[in-house]
């Protein structure tokens, strides 16, 4: 069982990155920064921030739901109340969503990720993401699922640590699904 996607939390994380960038980013950079945020959060805190799922594309790993549904297609929802497309390749912050979904450690991690990667250009980010051990070229398939297990193992977690983290995430998913009014 996966953690349910938390659009409010993902929007708040993206908004914080956008704010740090002066209010606007190319969506490629935003998607890469959000992936790197989740990767570091999984390795450091055993939890993702965005609660998205991940895929490898030829340009490297991405946060799939945010890329597909929010940046590329969505016309309503929390994301679009706060973040808007600008032309074909960028997004901008139009309204501050607050930070009620983010913990203090997550806010610090967002700042750390932006400080480390926020000024990197597209080519640098792509090369860096290709150097990550969990990245696999999807080839003709264009997309390849990237399980959290692969991220944890690539980040140096032992089999035991990986199983413990995955079990905890699954437990959180069960609890959150019982809270959701779906």
C-alpha cells in the first residue's frame, strides 16, 4: 500500500521552493528539486515529503503525480489555486499556501535542497540525476517505475533498514487511508 498523495503538502513544498527561487521556476527544475527533496527525506527521515510516486525518465527520476497531473494537466485543485503555469515550460507562485502540512524538519530540508541544487541549470541537474544509483534508463519504454525500495538501497540502506522503512511507510498509509473520506 502506498501513502496517499497529499496535494496540499506537495503544493506547500513546491511553493516554498518557488519562493526561494524568487517566485518562478522551469517545471523541469521544480520536478527535479522535489524528487531530490523526497530522496533526501527518505534517506534521512524514512518518509517522503510530497508522498508522490517516482519514475525514471530519460532525463532522470521525477515525482510522477506532480509532473503529470499538476504541472502538465490539472485545471483545478489546491495546486492550481497557488501555482500556475507560465508559458509552456515554467510555473510561478500566485498565492502563498502556508506551511501547515510541513514539519519544521521538512522546511529545513527544503531550504537545504534549494541551497544545494536551486541554482543549478537543467543540464547540470540532468547529469546529476543520471549519476544517482537508482536511475535506470527507461529506453524505448520512456518511463520506468522507481520503487522507494530502489531509492533506499541506492542511498546505502541495508536490506533490514529498507524493510523497516517500507513497513513503517505502509503502516502510515493504512492509517491515512482510514482517515481519508474516500
